C-alpha cells in the first residue's frame, strides 16, 4: 500500500484491510519500537475525545515519535477566525502526519486535499471514523477468528453514529448479515441501506431490542445516542434511554457473542454487563493503540 491519507474506510480495499489486520497483530505483539523516531505527528481535535486522541498519542509515544497539537479548538487560532484551510496548511509546515477530528462531515477530506502530508480522519461529524473501524474489525477478527459470514447487530443511534456507518462499509466485504435496531428517529440512513441492497447484503430493521435478535448475533455493537448532533434538546430527551443492554438479556446468547461499543457509554450498557466474559468494549478500546500504530506507519510509508 502506498503512503496515503485515511479519510474514509473506503480508502482501504479488502486486501488493504486484511494486510492492516496482520500489522496490528504485529504491533500487539511488540508495541514498543523506535520506528517513528524523528517523526512529528499533529493531533488536531476540534471536538472532544478521550480514547481516539489518547490512543493515537500513546501509539506515537510507544514508537518513539513526538506529538504536537490541541485537544480543544478554543485554545487554537480558529477562535480568532482562522479558517480550517489556513490551519491545515500551517500545521503541514510542522508535522509529518495530521490526525484530525472535526464536527463537520467532510472536513477531513477537505483537509487531505489542501494538505501536503497525510491526514487521518479521527471522526468527521456523523460521517466516518475509519481508525475506529479498523480497531472494531481487529476486535471482531480476534474474538471470532474470522470476519466472514458473521451476524452483526447494531443498536442505538444508527443515524448520527459515524462508527456504525464506517463499520457497515468495511464489513460489506465479508458477507455479513446485519440487524439494525433503532427507533424511527435514529434509523440507519437510506444511503447505507441502499448500499446493502446494491451489494446483496441481507439486513433486517427492528425497533424492539429483543433477545430473539441478540441470540442470533455474533457481534452486538451498542452505540450511544449522539446528543451533540441533535439541534432540538426535546428530540434527544425522547430517545436518550431507548435501549439499555442488561446482563440477563445475554443469558441465551451464542457462546461466541461479543458485546462491542466504541465508547463513551452513557447508560446504554448497564454496569452489570461489564463482568460478563462476553463484554469486550474495554479490550476493544485497548486494541486502538496497536491499530493506530499500524495505520500511522502505513500513512507514513513505514514498513514493519
Ligand atoms: N470511540 C471514540 O471515538 O471515543 P472518543 O470520542 O473518546 O475518542
């Protein structure tokens, strides 16, 4: 794979995805190396983050590189009116790679077009979160032993949740069956359902979060209702507690079922699920470090 930005998961072919998974495995076995020595990585977070920013920064530190950037746009010159274009052109003067999260759909694509160094999209609005998708794929691969022919149930905010959009596109290479569980207001956008139709992927839509669907699933992918994407607080109040996974709901689930969540969780997974061996969301977040090591090395053209 040549040096390149990662803006959408569609920037990776199926072969790219499989090749990255192998590299993630290598980094998990050996996460402390000096292969980014002399490299400067900029993390530009125009939106809040815990896992994505800290796992990227941990990944750089463990590989001997250095990090510059901001975690709060209010401390950057964007508050003085500097455009995203000017900010990106400036940061290209300082860094070898840019990791960017922004509230606007398409902001990362735009940054990659004005930037002379690779850009990794760390989440743009409700559009895409491809590094999350790679760590989700790695978590699925690690727990299921394959990505092929799995039944994936996505629950919660399927409208605004960028992680489910990226994951659907990535899993489309691997003959999945999807169950989409969402209230009407937060259902999977038409674009993604149409994509399933075009690719011949089976999907079912439900408004009930039933054990019947859980019991058919290999992966139960829970999501938070994305409060920050609602323009009307009342609309958020109506759906915020719509689905809560409780431990007893997993009693008759398949032995290989794993519960994933990109996190942060609010209340959509009850705390009593955390000690169930099928709960995998904290390990999933840990896989983010190795995943981001692999993605950054590929973007920089560093072979391992
Ligand atoms: N999963 C994820 O993107 O988490 P953060 O918002 O904490 O980065």
